[in-house]
C-alpha cells in the first residue's frame, strides 16, 4: 500500500496538470486538487487498497470538478485570466501553429464539462475508452459518443475560425 | 487517427505545462483533509454568501415528535422491505459537554432559521459520540464521529441543513458526486414527513424536511462495503433512520471562537463559524469564515499547536509562516492560527497584518467586534 504522502509526491504534479485542463483557471485547479486530495486523505486507508488508486483519485477529481461547476458561479470557474485566453491569437504575431493551438484550446475549454473531460483523458492522459469510462462512470460506447460529439464541434468551430481568419487577412 | 488529434494533444500539453509545487500541494491537501475530517464544509464553502431569509414571519410549530423526548427508548431495527418506514426520536441527549445555549433565540423547533446569527440549531442525542463538529453560515452542518455499534456499524455521519430545497439538493448532489458506487433510492417517512433514501455500497443518505424552515440531508459512512444488495438496502434504511432519530432541533447553541482581530480590511464581515468538540468537552478547533465586500472568502482557524512553529517571515516584529499558495500561520500561547486565503486572492500584506493583529479572548461570536 502506498502512503498518502508518497502518492502525492509521485502523482500530485500529474493531477495538477490534469486539473488545469479541466478547470482552466490555474489557481482554481490547484485548489481543486487540494480539495480532492483532502477528501482522499480522510479515506486513504480504504482508497490505498483499491485495485487502481490512480483511477480512483482521477474519478474523484473529475466528479469534483463537475460538482464545482454546478455549485459555483461561472465567474469563479470559467474565467481564466492568464495570457492567451479568450483573445484571438494573431497569426502574424505568433505563427500559424501557435494560433491554431490557442484556438484549439479555446474551443476545448468551451465544451461541456463531460465532453471536455473525455478529450482531456483521451488526448492528455492517453487513456483508452474503457479506462475513461471507468473514470467517468459510463460505458465505452458513451465515451465514444461524447468524444465524437466533442470532435464534431471542434472541427466545425475550427473551420469557422479559419474562415474568419482568412476573411480578416483578405480584408 | 484524425487530423485533429495532434492539434488537440499539442494544445492540451501546452496548456497543462508549468511548475507544480509538490510540498505546498501536500501541505494544502493535508490541511484540506483535516478540514473534511472535522466537517467544516460550511465554513470552507466557496459558494456565494447567503444570508438566511428572515422573511418567514409565521412561527412554524415543530411536529410533536420533536417537541420533546418520548417516554420510552426507541431503537430502530432494519426494515426488511422497501415500504415506507417511520422513525421516532431517541431519548434525551446524554449529559455530555456541548456549546452553551443561546438564550432568546428560537430553535428550529420553534420556527427558528438555519444559520440564524451564525449559531447552531442542529444537535444529536447519539450516545456513542466521540467528536462533533458544527458549522453555521450559509446553512448549517453537524458532523459526528462515533464508536460504531451493531447492527449498522457506522463511525461517521453528517447532517446538513439549508433553508430551501434547491440549496439542500445542490449541496447533497455535490456531496454525492464523490461517493462511490451505484446509487439506489427509496421513499420513507420520517416523523410523518416524506423522505428520500439514497445509498451505495458503503454509504447511505436521507433527504427530508423535519420542520418547515429546514431542508436536511443526512449521510452515513459505513465501515465496510456491503456487497449483498438486499442487506445494503436494509442497512442503509436502518442507519439513516437511527441518525434521524438522534436528531434534536429544540435548542440554539453558541458558535464561538476564542480570538478577535484588532485590525481587518474595512469591508470584511463575518460569514460563518465552525467549532469541533470532543465528547469530554475539549474544543479542538474553531474557525471563523470571513468575506470581503465582493464576496471573496477567507478563513482563520484556531487549533491547539501540535507542531513547533515554522517561522519564515516577520511582520510588525512578530514571527509567522507565510505560504504564498495557502496563506499564513501564527503561533500564540500554545495555539496556532491559520489564515487560509481561499478564493479571496488577498496579497501578503493584509494577510500578515490581519493575522498579527489577532489576540486571544474569551469566547466570542464576533471576532471583528472592536
């Protein structure tokens, strides 16, 4: 059984990075991880006996994130004051690749929480649909459906963004 | 692999990047754990400040079952069917130390309001209590750690109340979101009022409205998982009815802290209070929750100092520990006072100024009183 301190030292960084993608605001992301680890700390004896401690804690993180969204006002959750958020990247200034990356992040951040969590777990955590289903407590089929919807939305919006950018450049 | 895959993966990796301070995270997690353990959820809640509605003019009389202890002891037994079940209160609370009564305030049983005056309106007659935490602010909560007793074997339960059904359900749904297992629901009756039972493999919860001014949520944590569905349902029903039977709503008790601030930002007001008592009457933690004018919360918690001071800065000639992520701590007369910044975003100076202005006092319900 891994001790609580060892687990946090081993996995804490990864959890914070995951939270940054779920919560968007970096300070709130750290708050969220602290909150979830605090809840885990209270029940650590039991959690540390789980077959897959990491999946268990990630499930707590995702669930708690969704419940935070329910509880809090949008201003507390959704606003990211760090650089790059909301402002459209200027291709002339930072290059097409960076602009595309920022635009993609912007659009991912606007997805509904479960769709966003699905993409984050698939593309950042590199988990398969079964593992994502374990965390989101749904079937792999539902995971695929969520991912499909999210990707369709992203594709549509990225095309719109590109069209807008072309328009601006031609103006 | 679609053409979008590399774009998404790159965007996420770039976004997640940045330093993570593990020591600070670990310390914050442990602090958060202690907070959860002692159930100061009310005080730590980051949701918007809510002043309990005082517009309910009519005095609502409590159902007779709650107006006083019954003559006979009633020990609920596990129900064997899913049919509605009723519960009667347990006998008079044992004479154990608890916060003093507040004279002149109406208890819930007499039409009082949850969170009124940031005082305590919930109590338990549980004879097996080891430690109880109370919190009062946006609503109220009571958390009980106890010696588990057969047949239900639970060592912890919480009862939380909100003045509206919507607020109660938002809080209950949030609580449930991190509980494990397939959830089930069933209808019950508690003191003649409809109630909803929910349960998982190692927990059970009850939503009901024992008096017109309070919507309650009680949740029980069992020591062991129960894999058998029928037994899990029986255990869940029996335990929540027992907890509901322990509940007392006929007194208002004082939530006090033993410190006051001689200096604070001009727009600071007291928003919540929490206190933790052992069954022998030792106060092991007390927290005052504050809000700034914009609603941003911060907390100051008084605990008996268990660790030696870790002073890393001074302010006004006084030594403190300042942590840029969480807040600051000062040590006085064997106690440690921790300032938790929470979502207030306060910078270092006012935090250190407020904390170094702290003085120990006799128990007070208003640590901002000059």
